[in-house]
């Protein structure tokens, strides 16, 4: 059931669930690798990521790692900084996606 639920919740909804921990411990959440694979499936192989997409993606992964570190050492401040960094990264990547779509249109 956990895998089926994970397949139904994709994209921004999956990131939201991972950020705020709305799923129970029995349902697996997305790892940084899952996020990376999901984002790579969204782009065709011929597309190259622009600067904002790349920086946003890096901030997302860094935030995931920081959140995991904060949970491991039990430091709430580090955990929340990681979550904020993930959100900033997702926002920047979305901005880069919009910029790429606009550039592709014209």
C-alpha cells in the first residue's frame, strides 16, 4: 500500500509531504534520489537545466541532507533550516522551469 500511495502523490505534493511529514512512518517518503529521479523524468534528454533550475535542485538536495542531519543529531534548528532550504530550492527550480518554458515558447 505504501508504494501505491507514493505513486499517487508525485511532484510538488510529494515534496510537500516530505517537508512537513504528513505521511505515517509506515509509508516511505521520497529520498533525495527519488526527487532527483522525478525531476529528471520531467525533462527530455535533449534539455539542459538552466542556472536557476540547477541551483534550485542543489538547494533541494542540500536541504534534504541538512534535515536528515538535524533529525539524526536531534537539533530542531538544523532540521528547520533544512526544510526552509528545501522550500527555497523548490521555488528557485520552479522559477527556472517557468523561465525555460517561456524561452521555449518564444
